[in-house]
C-alpha cells in the first residue's frame, strides 16, 4: 500500500493538477487538499507563507495513524515515470519512524518527504507546527533547526531523518550546483534520465516554476 499527499492554495491549483495530480501512477491512495490563500502572493517566504506551511502540516496531521507508507509532495513538483517504483524501494529500508527528505543542498527540504503515518511522526509534525509561530519560521526552517540541535545533543529527534538520492529526486541546485547557490535565471539545464521527481524550488514565482517544470518534462523525453 502506498499513499500520496499533496496540498495547494488557489494560486497553485493549476500547477498542482498539471504536474502532480495528473501524473500520479501506482499509488493506492491520493490525498489532495485545497487550503485558503493565507499567503496572498503565493511567493516563497512572503507575507503569510509561514501560516500556509502550517496548513500543510495540518494536512499531514489529519492522516490516519495507520503506519501506511506515505509520500508528501509540494504543488510545484513534477512526477515522472518510475516514481512509485522508486518510492517502494525507499520504504523497504525506511525505519518505522523514519522521514526521508529531499536534498536542498544547504538543508533538508520539506518539499518531498517519505514517511509512515505513525503516532511518533505525526507528533513531530505537531511539534513543527507549534514552533513555527513561536520562532516565526516556516516549517522547513523549523525542521532544520531541530535537526541541527539534535547534532549538538541538545535535542533528541523523535524521527530518524535521511536524505533522498539527488539523482532520483532532483532540483535546480542538486543537479547544477551553482557556486555560490543562486536562483534559476531561465538558462537551459540538463535533467538526469534517472530523475523520477523534480521540485521547482530555487526559482521564485508561479510562472517561473511552471516554465521550469515544462522544461524538465521536455528534457526527459
């Protein structure tokens, strides 16, 4: 059994339907939730973004605590052939309370996450959701702060974190590795033939994300 979860606000609905929902194959359950537009611009880290990410966490906390292998993807992800098969391979070795994050080069990314929906994992989402307004940080920054604290021994993570292979779950930075890291400026880029999911981060604005994802799918043909 395999479950896919995504969520979107009205500004991201078209992108989510085109690149995520219309391309889902091999999953037993699909959970798709539309939330209110708490971030008016829909732009990363703009006004209301943190609250929008708490809505995302609420979608994860609303799942049944059934231990089912679950894959969360953001609305700006393009799914490709072989994604569900890759997911099944990851879950063969993922611990019960493990969470596998995509690689964002400078930190763990919460844009694509693999986990089993257990009481412990949902408790972790709840912790992140509670800390977000206290620290005035988005979900991903809270997760990485907790991860960094755990490495110092000041905090014991309730989950077992790992990082998904970058040649399978890709983004602009993992493949092109700009030095120093920089946003995509529209130039052509290569997509590994091994790629099964591409996250359109490292670019701002819905139009730019759609342009990047269309370029990814064209490169994969």
